[in-house]
C-alpha cells in the first residue's frame, strides 16, 4: 500500500525520443531508486520497449492513444483528451500521484493546469529549477512556464519560489532577487520596472534587482524572472558550461575527469527537471532531450516533491474553515 | 596629422570608478596601443589623476562640468548639455572621432543617439558584442541598447548584426539566428513570434530560432535578441564562466593558470565592450565595472571600428545625391 501511494505517473510519449528513453528511464527509477512508475501512452509501443529492456513489477502501463508533438505550444492541446499528457495528468490527479513529462513544456503546462487546476489565488504556474552555485543552490523561477507574464504574475512567482526554497530545499527565510539589467531600482524593461514596485510589498525577503552574473553567484536564494528569459538563461548556462569546459580541456592541463564532474552538476541528468509550481498537484517537467538517467532522476524528484508538498490533513489546524 | 585623426574621445567620468580608472586606462591606450585619447570630464579631477599616473602627449583633457550618475537610465539625460557624456559625444561628432564610455548604458545610448543621430532608416540602435566560441565567435545583438524593442526593431538588429559580422569580423555571408525558447517556428514570447515572421523577408541568411545553449555553440554567426534578454545573457555568461572555473578548481586537478586563460576570454578586459550599431558615428560602451585594461581595450576597439566604418568620401560613388 505504501508503495502504491509513492508511484509516479510518467508521460511515456514525451521528449525527443519517446518510449525508447522513457521506458528504460522508468525501469531505472524503479530498480535503482525504488520509485514505482505508471507509464502512460501507446500500450503496444511501450510494451515492445519493455520486452527489450525487461519488464518489472514496479512499472505499469496505462494506454493513451494520442501523442502531443514536441512542436506544440499548448493552446488547443488540452481539447484532445486521449493524449498521453491529458490521460496521465487526469490519472495523477484522481489518484493523488505526482506526474512527470519530458514533452513540450508549453503543452505540459497547459495540460497540467487543465487537469490539476491552480492553487487558490495563483494566476499562472511557474517552473522552478535549483541550480548549483559555489555556496549551495539558487532557485530560478520561472524557467519556462509562462512566457509573457504580467508584473502581478512575476510577484506571485517570487512567493512560489520562496516557498519552494523553504519547503523543498530547506532554506530558512530565503532571499529573493528580481532579474534585471542593473542592480539599481528603475533599471529593466517595462515588465521588471513594474514588478520591482510590487515585490517590496510581499511577505518575502526582497533583495532588489539582481543581474545575469548573480544567477550562479549565490547572491540570492531565489531569482525571479519571466519564463522566456528564464528558459534562455537555463539553457545558456548548460551551453556555457559545455563551451568553457571544452576550451579549458583544449588549453591542455585540465583533467577531463574533473571537468566532467562539473559538467554533470549542470546536466539534466543531475538536476532532474523543473518543478511546476502553483498547481494543486505535483508536476515535474524534464528536459526534452533527456536520456534515461534524466527521466529516472525526474521521477525521483517528483516522488520527493510529492512527499514534501503533501497538503495538511483537512481536519488539521490549517483547514479550520469550510472546505472549498 | 594622422595621429590626430585616430584619436578616441573617452568619457572620463563614466563607469563605477570614474577618472580613477579612465585616466590610467587612457594612458595605457596611448602608451601600450598607440591610441591617442581625449579625456572629457571635470578637468581638475582628471588632471589630479594625470599627475598621479604621469601625463602623456597623446592624452588631452577637455572640460565638462556635469556627471551622469550610473543609476540614470537615459530619458532626461540629454537635456543637460554640460555632462561629460553630451560634451564628449558632441566633440566626437564634430571632429569625426570614435567615442567610448563606461557609463550607464541607457544614458550612453540616449546621449549618442542625440549627438550622432541614427543612420537613415534605423529606428533604434543596438549593442553588439562578439563572444568567443569553440570555433570562432558569435555576435550577440542587442546586448543592452533597447530594452523594449518592437518586432520591426529586432529585424533591424538582425541586419545591423549581420553587417557587423561581415564588415568587422570578416564573416562571409553570416548566418543569423533569433534567440527563443525552442527551435521550432512559433515558439517564444509574443515579440519573438512576431519577429520570426519578419526575419525570413530580410536580405540576411536566416537560420530560424536558436536557443540559450546555442549562443556559445557556434550554431550561427549572429544571435538576435532584445536588449533586456541580451544584457542578461551576456552577464550570465560572465558569471557562469567564473562559477564553472571555481567549481573545477575546487574539485582539484585543473591547473588554475589554464582556467584563468579561459576566464580572460570572456572578461571585459579582453572583448573591450560593445559596439553601438545604427548611428552615424562610432560608439563603444564599456562595462560599468571596467578596470583600466578594459578601458584601454575599449579605446583600441573604437579606433579599429572607426577605421572599418569610415564612410565613403562625399564626392565618391556612394554619395551621388545632394548632401543632406
């Protein structure tokens, strides 16, 4: 029974490689990390890959006949109820399980919002990624959930990101910075200048503006930005790490093994994807180019997030009013 | 006479440290690189620093009594005609000299536009920076000139960036990419989706969308983005290089000297600042935190740019019509 509760629902058709990667990823999640997985997608295809890699008790299959292409941005995605994304999200919601997909992040966000619904008062969900710094880690939020947010949405991302840093990463009273092009108030584009007036009013410890070089410097615990800029920053870091290590290796004396260790810190296989904050369920969006190890890691992160995010019991102190 | 023509006008009051850094920077530009400099700013202060570092024939002083604070964004900056920025820009325009400032980039752009004026047809200027990749370099444009451009402006940045790659970096038929959050057309925020429809119509070799990891990968010769995102990407790279090298050094075997070499590739001291494209004169914006070496490098870049950008003689073939 304990094991059934800890299952993770995985979109088997998501990502650049579909079941060729999600099936071995699910098997690794179960065998190496003890996370049981429900694979959702075209049952025939999934079973072919399971025969190849060897089935396991802890990996179930649930059929969904349609697939959302990686090029889809969201929008009409949710009108097709038989996609692996929608069937998977609905299953996760009904059974109170975490959901993982490496599909197009726009489509994952749209499907998850439709199935789970937003938490009370949340206008748009945001993707949070914890990035390693020299002194610990920094939460980047939004890393790609909402590409054109309003200033009010950015303010909510600050609150969601601070809660994530506190509840999941265990940071006491996290410091929040707003990503801009100068540390002085008033610097930035229109969106950031508007948001900079809202953030000091929030019940979070607001540091003020931070700049591009602060993201990995440990200046703040949470870096708030729009989903367009955040996604570009996240992928820019991945590319920058690769280029720097290639240049360092080329100049000679650096030990390739050591450099690989640093590269791994920033690889999707290690951080395991982004948490979609602001919904009533747990959703992890893995990188579209994830390999099996990254999928397995995303399943582990989803299980851990679900354990942390478990809502207070309805008859507990936090739910004194009538259930809504 | 040749030496007088090659002079560079330097805003002595710009940057986080003002004349304490711009004066030794100007002296280094002249002594180490043969670039004569006109320092514009508070003559008393400048001369005090010149006494400390030792005056040189090739370094002149021109007085300007007002200083634009680093916190100023532009806007009303240009109504004060006695700032080192406006006096410097006007001097450079009158004498056909390149101009360098490490001041607030918003204020530098506003002053330069006011003094030099835009080239015919150009709506907004853009900052271009050449970033080293494993296979050469990539021009990032706009790196901070215009924070809230329209799609039409982004299309002009593509044209300006391609011309810069061709004329200054010597890239034959440069390939241009539009920075977004997915390589498929239709991915991105509203601005990028609109711009993606305009770029294929331009007389440039358009690759399509590129992502954050492509910036340093050498995927394209020119990466086009808005000045907000571009500035954050530029500074994110600086910070990422520092963090990666610190982590690599900490894990042990990498040789610190080798790592320093890579760090220098991405430091302001090496790339020497951003070229402001789209104006009738040559303007280089140095990093606000520039040291003397970075200031000297920016002066060298400005001289080289001015030599390349020299307009065709008025009685030549390109100016058949009446002078405007």
